[in-house]
C-alpha cells in the first residue's frame, strides 16, 4: 500500500503520533488544544483514508508507510 503524504493532514499525523505515545483522545485534545471530539474525528478520518479499523492498525500502517517514526 502506498499512501500519499498529502492525503493525511498534519493535524491527523499529530493525533496519530500522540496515539502511538499512548495518550487517550482526551489527553490528546488537551495536548493539542482541541476538543476530544475533534481528536476522534481526525482519527476516524485518517482510519478511513488508510482503510484500517482501529487505532493500532492506524499507527502500524503509518509507520510502515513512513508517515510517522
């Protein structure tokens, strides 16, 4: 699978990186200064773009595609 980096926004990538660090949606919202529902929306949109069904697969695919370290 090849993902265009431009299809994932910088905010979505930031959310994914924080998920990888083990933060909850609430904690990510506090860290980024956005609402918890916005965090969930970023996560869901990214999952749809990458064709995955859970946050673990989201992080895994992003690492495999070198979207995050």
